[in-house]
C-alpha cells in the first residue's frame, strides 16, 4: 500500500513537471511563431514561466530574434533535474549523464510535438464551429500553427472547402514522434513515462 502511494506521488510530481515543461515549450513556440505577445494568454504563459526562464536570459538570448534559447535551456534543465530527483526518490540511482542529456532533448521534442498536435485539433474544430472567431485563444492557436501549415499548403493547396494540409501535418507529427522521439528515449535508457511520453 505504501509503495503504491509512493508511486502515485511520484507520478503526480512527474505530471506536474510535464505540465510546466509544456508551458515552457508553448512559450518557446509562441515566440518562434511570432504570435501576439500582448495576447492575454501569451502574457499568462510568460508570467507563469518567467521565474524559471529569467536566470537564463542574461546568458542566452534569442537566436534570429525568434528562437528563445533561454526558454529551451530552462526546459531542458527542469526536465533533467526532475528525472534525477524522481529516480533518486524511486531508489533507482543516478542515470548516466549521456542518457540524461538525450532524455532531456526527447522531452523537449515530445512537448513541442504534443503542443502542435493539440493546437491542430483545436484549429480544425474552430474551422468547423467558429471559422472567424476573434477570441484571444482562437487567434493564438491560428498564429501558433500557421508557420507549420503554410509550407504544407504551398505544396498541397486547399481543394475548394477541403484543406488536406492538417492531415499531412498530423502524419508528420506522428512519424517524428514515433521514429525520432522514440529512438531518443530508447537511446537514453530511461523510462518513457519519466521523459513525458
């Protein structure tokens, strides 16, 4: 009973860390896609994540004005430290450093792919239910997915009212998740549950 309670506690802590990592990667993607910084939802994400990102901002700035390395470094460090702590609490011991680094990269990639996956689902639902929505959340989702949708739309233009580009992007996300992220997790030698899959 005590062991099950301990496992449930570790699972809860891991889930909370993964939610925070999700927010960090959302912040990274919002800046990379040049989404509206003054959108209330963008502001909320920045305020929640700023205490962790701030120490890295003095050392790491944005690359090409878009890619926020401070947020990536903060996410990587949060995930690696959380894996070490959770494994220590579970009594497994210290994992190899190269495995930890690979697991951190896999966790960042997994979080980014999940954000795009859910944003695409929201975008598709909005296109059916409220195609011209002006809600801040709807606008943010559209701004977030447009950088990955635009190149696909150039190759596969909409067929009248039917846009096949989300299907192609979904397939791409699943392939990258299954092949690349899956390979990274196996190479890390750390449980996929700890990584955030």
